[in-house]
C-alpha cells in the first residue's frame, strides 16, 4: 500500500484511540488493524530520502577529502547538513508509526484496567492547583506539569485520578580550566512522579512518609509497620482507633507499594506510588509485529500495583463503615 494509505490508517487509529471509553471499544480497534494488515505495511516507503541520505554523505566525504579551500569546506558543510536533515526525516517517519502503536497500546491497556484517558485538562494549570494542596507537587525548579491523567473507579465505586507528574531539577556546577578561569554550568535532570488523587473521608487526618502539617507522631506496636509507614496525624486517638491490630497487619502485608500519602483537611488525598502503577510502565509490542500486537490488544496485562492501591482505598473506606456500624 502507499504512504497515503498508511497515513490514513494511522489517523483512523488515533481517532479510535481518542474516542474509546471502555473495553467494549477495543474490538473495533483490533478489527481495523486486522483489515489494514491484510494488504498494508507499517513501514513508510522513503526511496527519495534514502537516496538523498546516501548521496549527501558520499558528496560530503568526497568534497571534504579533495578540497582544502574555504569554498570547498563550505560546500562539504552544506552537503553534511543535507545528510543530517535526511537522517532526521527518515527516523521521524519511523517514529510516527512507533508512537502511534505505543499510544494505542497504552490506551487499550488502560481501558482493560478500567481507566479512561483524560484529555480535557491543562497540565500546567492542574499542577499549579495541586501544588497549593500537596507537597509532592512542590518538587522541581522548572517545567512542572501533569503530563498524563486517567479517570477510574475502585471496585466499591470510589472515584480517583491516576496522574503522571513531571518536573525538572536545576543544579549549578562550577568548573575551572587550566588558566584558573571559572565557568558555571547549569545541569537539568527530569523526574517523574506517579500516584492517585481521591477523596477519603474515612481516613483520620494524617500523612504517611511525607513532611506533614500535622504535629502529632503516631507509632504502632509493630516495628515492621513503623519502618515502612511514618505516620503524622491530627488526632492520635482517632488514628489509633483506625489502626487496630488487624489493620496494621493488612498494611504490612498488602500496602507496601504506597510511597507516601498526603491529605488536606477536606479529605482530599494524594497517594504516591512507584511507576509500575502506570500504563506506560509496561512494554508494548511494535505494531509492525501485527500478530503479537493484536494478541497484546486482545489480552492486555493487569496492573497489579494499581489493583493494590485501589484495594487500599476500598479497605480504608470499609473500615469507616465498620466503625460506624459498631457505634
């Protein structure tokens, strides 16, 4: 098939990806890929770019080797620029196919795990709002933003949002050359944080493993629990009621993937966890390997770490119900 057919196919896949809202939408995506793959290829035909790439490289080497004049060197430089441009054009086409397959794979994986991609948010503005409420989002020196967001529900119906937060740390390093001249260089390191935002009125006001607005420290009788969960709270008595022996044991056995938990007085909660709760942490087969890719879309992996986090929310909410019934 022609490049135009591949472009139209990738556009259709992107439209299907954006419109997909549940697992029920996945079969139509698979059918589109099956139909296209009967006669189409997931490789852009680029004979002109390949020809230009080799010719420009050949001319660069010939001119550079046989000319010592300024004009000759300038001509060699111009030819080399054409070569670099050809390389970029060649790989950008390949990347277009790769990215289309990956993005579709991540969306299908999310839907299979009852997550719906949220495309209607401003990453920078959302970060500014969250920064006012949670310490996690105060990290970084520049380029802070929410780069991905998914809407979801736990088995018991609690609404949550799964986020990816990007920020850049900037450090300055001073170098000194052999003449004693000092120069300052800025180094930038990009970082990502992952977690869940939800409301949990069931929890007593507390934080876990983070700098806290609450002054009271609470420890259980379990050294294992205290090692993994550093609790600060508003009311130690209420916190002790929540963390009865069975609850402490449940945390030790099931919720060690919680890196931190921050909480506002209105019970808005930010739970930070490892990257393996996020769809992008999973590998996706290349769409060119059509049979393997379709198998992946048909049976995507389960995000077990996210399952544990959802279980934490449901378990905590059920503890509240039990407590109220007991009263």
